[in-house]
């Protein structure tokens, strides 16, 4: 039987993203059922079976969810006698959670950031059996007609798809002169493109920056059947609804996606100090193993409120590279110079 309890305290999560509680708490809250359990425990102490019965969730699932919440410090539990053995009683620890988002406070490294609407491409090649564009209000042009990619309304696109081909974007290079680029990062919500949707539809999606092939990532599916958080109600549920948020990177030692290395292309290969614009091409090669198309999502479609986001981290030339060790020159009695780190 659930018991009433008094109000609880507030949890403040500081912007230290490396703190275990910061990540554990956010992960614990990333579940509808765990949020339902926390809501049910607002003013009561209840057993696993009480929670399962009230929320119509299997007791085994409730037990697993409670373990996650307890590890994050959001729920505390005790064992109490029951008719048969003991039962685990659960209590919500906090009534309010305040999250301080992390800030970038490195005085050495600086960032150039550009948000790119998905409809602002400069060139394209759209083919395959399916292609099209929609904004938040409706279809742009005609479905499955590559000529629609020339429509003036394309700049308002919130979802773009094609079975074969690519989209290319060009933005002015606004990096301050003489700076030293260190890392480039490009994030986007993206997935494969199948007729309607298909949860088993791989596609080998390739990224090129300034004409250099950064690498290829295999999207596992074209996601639908469950409405995206931002997808409009008029868009049919049996069509593509959302993608995966992926972040490509180019560093001083190579390139990859989500921390997984894909190629040897490095930041110096981008020639960022020599070009007037930065080109970004996303597409599927005609000879790819999985020619499964592309869906690209804008900031009002899918699960993530963004289009393409380009970030270039750089430092001023008069600031030494923090990764290089300082060296001291020593002169030996015979006049020879040596150095030590």
C-alpha cells in the first residue's frame, strides 16, 4: 500500500558534463516510463508491485527502471517485510531538477559556428524512385519530381529526401585571417530513404568537405511508424518521421563520425586558410554497396531542432599549441646542445 510523504528538495546539476551524476541523471530522465514512475511517486512511497499495478507496466520492467533511477540518485529504496518475504519500497528524492548547461570557457580555443538551413543548398543531384521536399506546411513542388529541387520555396524546406544523388552547400569562409584551424565538426539529423519507411534499409551516406571525401557512414534504416517529436501532424505516420543525430569531425589526425575514425583526411587538407567558401556535400555514391538514399531534417521536423550546424575550432597564431611539450635547451661542458621535455 502506497504511503503519503512530504515534499522534497531541489537537485542542481552544474555544467560539469564530466560529473557522473550529471550524465546519469540526464540518461535516467530519457525514458517516458521512468518519468511516469517519478510522477507517480510525487507524494508517496510505493512498492514495485504498487507502481506496476498503477501504471500497468510489468513488475520486471518497473524494477529495472527503478534501478536506473536509484543509480542516478533520483529514487531511494528500502526493503520492508511483506506477506511473503520482503518488498522494495520506493521514494522520490527530488521534486525539482535544475540543469545548468555547460559553457565553453577555454580562453585559448575559439569557435566559428554557422547554422545552415537544409534548403539552402547550392547544387544537387536527385534521383532514384523517390525524392521530394516539404516544409512545415506542405509539399514543395511535386513529389518524386527532381525539378522540384529548383523551386524558390526550397529554402524553407524542413525535410528533403532522395534515393540517389547528393546535396551540396556553400557558405562564406568567415574564419579570421591567420588563425590556426584545429577541428571541424558538422552535425545533422539524417537517415536512409525508402518508399514510405523501412526499419531495415541500410544506406551508405558519404560526406565531402571542400572536395575531400571525409568518409562513409552506413545508416541502418528509414525511421517511421512513430511520429517524430517535431514532425507536423499533417505528415502521414507511414512516411519518414525522424533520423539519427550524427556529428562528423575533421581533426589534426584524421576524420570520422561520432568519434569513430573513417579516414586519414585531416584539418590541414581542408585548406581553410586559402578558400573563400566552405563546401559541404552529402550524398550516396552511385557505386555504393547500399544505395539506400538520404533523408535530411530541418529544425522543425524529426526529433532534433536543427538543420546542419558547422563548427570550426581554432586558435590564434601567437598562442602555442597546448599539446606540444615545452623544451629546454641544455649546453653540455663540451659545447653541444641537447634538449629535454
